[in-house]
C-alpha cells in the first residue's frame, strides 16, 4: 500500500517514533527541525512488496550520542559522500532508502534522502536498540552488507565485515573519530531482502500510535496504542547499576501500593512489580509523564516524578526464529536476571 | 502441632552463625516478632537449587514455610535481589537468610514487606544450618554442645561467683542467674524478668518453663552455706529442645557454682579477719601506724592520705559480725565514695575517704547515707552506730575512728536518736560526761563537792554558772540575776570551802566535770 505523507504527518510520526523509542533512540525534535527546513512533502512511502525485489537499497541513521545532536545540528548533506562510497564499492546506484532503527529520531532519518531515493516502510529494529549487531540484517547474518560511516572532516569509512560484532566495534570507532555522533549508511542489500530480514510496517505503526490522544485514562490509552498499561507511580529514587553504571533502576511506589522497579540501560529494559518481572525488552516499554503527556527518555526518570508505564508488544519478527530473541532481551544489554520466558512479540 | 523449630529458637541459639533480623527491622529485638514456626531449613548455594517448599499447599496462610539459607551474599543489583525474593516466596518459603554482609536497598526491603517474606542475615550460613539440624530433634548434639561450653567456662579463672556466672553466660550464649525465692541475687549476660523468676520458683530438682516471651531452665543449688538457691539459664525465644538441653547444662554447671559460693564464703571470712587484725594494729599504735602497719594497709588498698570520716557499728546483742559486715558492704559498695569496712569485736568499723575535705553539704549527704544504712541494719540486727568527725591523715583516721567508737557507745544507751549518734551533734561535753557517768567517778565528784552541798544549795549553781562563763564575775552575775558583788563574795566562799585553786586549768576542768556529773 502506497501512502503519501504531507507536512501535517510530521508531528504524528515524530510522536509515534517517540513511543517506539522505548526511552532511547534520541529525541525526534532534531529531525523534525531538519525536515521542516527541507520540506520534502509530499512524500510517497512504499511497501517493500510494491517495489521490484531487485531494487538496490540503503538504510540510514545517526549513530553515537543523540544528546550531542541537540547541541550541534548535523549536516544533512553528510549522507551524500556515504551514498557515493557505497555506490563505488557495490558498483550499483541505490534507488530505495529505509531506516536502520525504527524508533526514536532514526525513524525519521530516511526522510532526509527522499524523494531522491524511494522511501520504503522498513527498518532493522522495529523499536530503538543501541547496537549494530542487534539489527535484523546482522542478526540474520545477511551476506554482503556494507557499512559506510562518516569519520568527520569529509572522511568516509567503508566497513565490509562478516561478523556483526566487528561492524559494531568499527562503526563505533569511526563515530568517535567523527566527534561522537555521525551518519551511518548500510548498503549491499535489495528491497526483496527487506521482506525477510527487516521489520516492515514500522512507519504505519508509528502513524497509528502517534495519533493516539495520551490524555485519557491509562487503560484506554494502552488499548489505543495496542499495548497494555503496566502501572503508574511516583519515582522514589534512581540508582545506577553496581556492575554497569549505564544500567540504572528507578524505585517507584505504585498507585496500588506495590513496589515498582523500572530498569533502564540506553532504553527501558524491564519493569518489576513486587520482584516479579511484568514487562521486559524486546517489549517496547514507554514512560509518560501524565501531567504533561510527555514521552520520557531514560534520563527523564527522576525522583518525585509521576510516571505511567506502558508496554507495547515487540515486532513478531524477533520471535519468528529462535536465534533472534537473544539479541534484544535485557541480557543482551548485559543486564542479568530480567529475561522473561516467552517474551511478548506479537505485532506483525 | 508443636514445632520444635521456630525462627525465634534459631535466633536464640548461641551458635547460629550470627543470625540477625533484617526485615522486619530488629530495632525492637526479636521478641517483637510473632513466633514463626518453620517446617524446615533449606541450604542452597545458588538460586537454581531452590526447591519448592515440600507439602504442596504450603503457601496457604498459617501453615509453616521453610527458612531458605543462602550461602551467598545478596545479588548486587537491586532488581536481581527483588527477583530472588519473589522466587523464594513463590516457592512457598517463609524466610530467607543471606550470608553477611547483607546491605539491601529500601526497595528490596519494601518488596520483602509486600511479599511477607522474612529476611535475615547470617555470618556463617553453614553454622546456621547446623544449629537448625540440632534443633530439629538432634537433642544429644545440642545438649553436648551446651555441656562442652559449660566445661570450657569452668576452665577460665574466676575471681568470684559473679565472675563465674559471667563466664558461663558468655560461653553458653544465654543469660545466667542465681536466684532465691525472693528475687535475683546475681545475673550475667541478660536480665531475668520478675515474671520468669516467679514461674521458675520451685523446689524441684530441675524446672524448665516459659513466661512472657522468655524461657528458662533452672536447677536447685546444693550448697551447705546457702539454702533455697537456684541456678537459671534463660533467654528469649527458646524452644523446648533448647530448654531441656539447657537443664542438663545447668545441672553440669551447678556443682561448680556451689563450690564457688563456698570458696567465696571462706575467702570473705579470711579477708574479714585480716582486715580486722590490721585495723586493731592500726588503732592500737598511739603515735600513728609504724612502717609495717603502713605497708600492710597499703597492700590492702587503704589510703591514709585525704580526709576520713569514721563510723562504728556496735552489736547491742549477740550477732555474727561477718553477716553484719556483708550487709554493710552490700550498701557501701554502691556509694560514690571510697569506703572501707571491717569486722571489729562485736560489730563493724569503717570509714569513708575523701581526697579533698568534703563540703558541709557533702558531709551531710554521707552522714544521712550512714543514718539510712543504720536504719536498714536495724531491721535485721540490734546495733548502735556512731559517726566521727572528718579528719585528715593517718592520725586523723585514728581519731575519727576513736570518736566514732565513743559515739557508738553513747548511742547504745540513747533510744532517742534510734541508737544513731554523730559526734558533731553530740558535743564534746556530752562525750566527757559519758566517760564520767560511771560508778567510780560519781562518788569522787560527790566527795569533791560535798563541802558546797553542805554549805547550802545555792553555791553549786553559782559555781556552775561561773565556770560556764569563763570565770567572769560580771557575766555570771548577769546570767543569774545577782549583783556582781554577791557573785564575787560567793566565789571567794567557794574557794575557801573547797580549798582549791580555780585558776589552775586542770582543777577547773575536774571541778566542772564533777559539777556536771552531779547536776545531770
């Protein structure tokens, strides 16, 4: 199904991708500002099945510290050298673009390359995830993938590695070289491969979720976004993890008197009620401040704040093959003891 | 069903690996927690070994769960600790003990409260498991453990019976007390409540009982010198198995305690006789103590420097001086001043030593304490008590003790002050009078003054007033309401009649005393 997007869809999409950011993935505001300048509207979004399967495609996104992007607006022209490098390496000009990450700011990043490239409704995560080796193409070990990363000052690093961990390590080094944040482009695949090795329909989901009015009763909001209401309460304290300071746990007194614990890394990873895990990644755990309806990022959880927690099911792609799920549970973040058996991955 | 194993019994077990309450908090002590019966104690080294509580419907309220003893410290991440608590609870267990150090966050403790799971800490989890094993019907091991501890405590040197009780309390790990029918004579380790004392009152050989959360096991002490004594081992939260094991421990410890009581008795008699001999030697040396006496006094810790306030307690009828001394020492031990006492003749002699001269308020306070002591003693002994004046140095000590002795002798005949007399209140004159009012002096006085008696009644009062007023004719005349010429005429006549020189101080004193002795 082809859909045409106008400027009026931008805030809805931004809000939808914020939901799918699960507390990470960066603020969509930067991308919203960049797109308002570019004004690519009207934009046509294609289903992966609509285009010829042999269409060469690329996936784009920003990697590194999303916080840095709030200080320094990135140059949209930076994707051009990456695209050129990929073209030189593969010998093929890309004709379609999708996102490397279907949550947070990167949900909107491919819009920067449209309509020059055809925009495909597909991404490699279906939510926000921090690492390249967690992306669907690398999880499924699709051969011939190429990562092009800006190293800053006009430089481009082209990575052709067969091991996903190597891609992650090398991209990370290049991003550090570029100043902590920079554009990344994955090439070497076709639109046909997206149907099997990527998550499709994320943009449609973002549109649907972004339209939901969050001011209603939590249970109704949860039903409207296709998820469930996990619980609400007041944050008592936030303490960093002992073995990994990037992990943290927020202690909350639940509205029903229960003890809620919200465990976070770069995203929200899990929620415990009285010691029992009641939601965990890859479920998309979303925190709302009910007084402002703001969708909170991990660093927005602080003592005395009232928070309502929702859980949206993860794309079913993650549980369709047995090897996939281990890449996205809390243990994949290095946080032990929170993995649930039979995690909820139901959304197509 | 009576469970021999309860959490309280484990907490009360002296070798429980340092078990302590963590949740609910132990600010109020384990007695604040209701008795938690335990089905079993499960020792696990990791979460994966955690079994389900045996017995199916174990999570239903009222049915006992198990104590899970974890040989590890709590997980480091709070969410891992929360999850562990949840797992332990969901498998039907009642309590969870971690290896120390146990530093759980507020959130994890709140989860424990929500789940109703008790959290404890133990320094040595294996020892805790062993304690549980002993309590779970391995009575002989438990008893033997206690008996061995009793034997170990006898091995250590004890200065007196209280010391021995302290050793026993420390090694057995429970409170120890020596009681009679009236109350607690000595206790160590813990405080024996009056409720438990009342419950333990018995003539039986051994007795084990509970009262008000505490329980104890007692045994009769077979002592030739003291009757009706019982030795008690007691604590809070003891189970039946522990009490019967402690009864055996008490039986084992009893002969040592009885022997010690006898040894103390002999030592105190011996001590008293040494003290008493030394005091006699000290008082009998008129020029102050010689170097030998000084050395012996120093050895016994008697200071002669400073200011001393002597007191003497005299038996007015037959009594045992040693018993009297024991009663005196029991009181004086609690005073905030250096006090010594010893038997002397048919009574007790003693003194208070102050490093600085005491203020009059201080002196008053100590005198009242002595008066109170006297009143207390009069309940059991027919005694009189005399108190001297505060005086400095070795000589001062001797004279203060002398004065106290005089006062006690005077007090013996004075019902009015309750047989208590303080030398300051007595007055020197009274003292002299008491010395003169006897069968040898009175006839001498009468014969000395006979000429004045024969010459008419008015001369004696005139002489009395004259001597009282320092031989001043004018003052005497004023006191008696006569003209001074009348007084001087009479004095001349008295001198003539007596044939004595009233200007001589010795003569004046003799006449004055004789006069008082006759007038009184």
